[in-house]
């Protein structure tokens, strides 16, 4: 969600349920490595928006021709439009969980925090609340602005609010930036590259279910 946010504030119980769902996300070793920073102050959000604007100019410089024209036409944030901004962070050195699962894969601390974002997103949708993920930011500057401890990682900067509509497809797909990949091309059986039409058909009797018709 980027361009459909309404100025109507989120009722505290609604926001509380969404945050509670995020906090009940699964995490490896039950480490719960996340923190949540609610950002509702208008002046602070204007500073974050300034951060985005500068980062967006740098990002645009990577494109040329029609792709640049398309990039410039996209609305890529709702920082000032959404009534609530939320920064989800991760403590990579979190003591909770006693390193269970992290000894062999330290990245699980990041993956676990991403699960919290996914839980939040699904709960928000159930409350008819839109969510937009802003990734075009100078994260070091953002950490300084929000006083995030040096060792912590920013996982996601999110915009939340009621919206005028939920579009049938993601914005970037509707605007032709990228298309959804057919599930059939991404599903492997018992090893990489092993595609089995019979097993695929058993899972998805309709070709449209896998995106094969796209």
C-alpha cells in the first residue's frame, strides 16, 4: 500500500491487536529478537520522508530510459499519508533462545524478525488495515534519527492505515514493474530442478492455480 491511505487514525485496540499478532510470530529457539518503534509524530515522519527523498534520488540514478520513466512515475512510500509508521528492528545478539538453532545458522535471527513482519501484515489485512514496506532509506541515518542501538538491525519500516481500497494486484504488478512468477516454475520435487507435471497436477487441478496460464 502506498497511494490509498486515508488520514483516519487507527483505533488503539486495532493497532494493539496487530502488534500483538506480530509479537506472537514464530521464532527459531523462541528467541523473539524483535522490537517495534511506533512513529506517529508528524515532525519525525517528515524527517523520515526527507531521508526517503534523498535515498530515492540515489536509487533513481541506477535506471535509464523507459525503466527510469516508469520508476519516476511510481509512488514508493506512504510515510506522510499513513497515520502510523512502524519500524521493526532485530537484535542479532539477543540472548533469548540461548542460541538454539543459531549455532548452525546465525541468519535465523533475521528470518525470525521477518516472520514478525509477516504476522503483522496478515493481522492488519484481517483488520482492513493496509501496510506498505518502505525500503528506500538510508538505514544508518534512520537508526540515528530513531536512536536505535548501534548493534541492532532495521528489518522493516512500515506504513499502516485504513485505505480507500485494496487493489486486486500489487501496485508494482499493476504498473508493469514486475510480474508474478508462475508457481509451477518455482516448485521442485525431491531436489532442485526436478519438476513433475503429474504431482503438480495433483496439487493444483486447475492450471490457473499455479499461474501456469499467465
